[in-house]
């Protein structure tokens, strides 16, 4: 039997508050699907090649906030690089750079 990939949290967390209970449950459900090897696409997830290969942005709509979770699909884990509230259409440059740095540190360790 195939085992679920573990989650490797580099930064951020999913808890109530600030996420609503419903948003937290949806996030957990989508992460479990990723752990089981499913490939998610729009509207739940979109590729983020500006961060790196195999990087994606999980999209969670909450009551009054749009949450994003940046992750990378590795052969042995789902690596979470950032969780943030998205306020503009474009992902902030600071978030992109922070994710790149965290993933590089993870790979170098």
C-alpha cells in the first residue's frame, strides 16, 4: 500500500484564527489530496514557476480573505514554503523571494 507523503512545513501555519474553521478544513482536505498523489489544478491550485520547478499556490477563499499556501511537490514530501493572505492580484515579490530562499535552504540542508 502506498503511503501518504509527509508535509514539510518551512513557514506559516493553518489555524483558526486567522483562518475560519471552514477555510482550515478545506485547506486540510486539499493538502491530504496532495499527500495522496493527486495533482490539483484551477481553481484550487495554480503553478508558480516564478518560485521554482514543481512549485504551486494553493488557493483558499475565506469569508473576507483570500489565503494562499505556496508548496512544492517533492518525490518524498509536500514542502510548504509560505501561508499568507493575498490582497492583490499578483503575488508580492517579497513572498516569491522568501519562498525561493526557504526552498534553497531546505534543499541545501
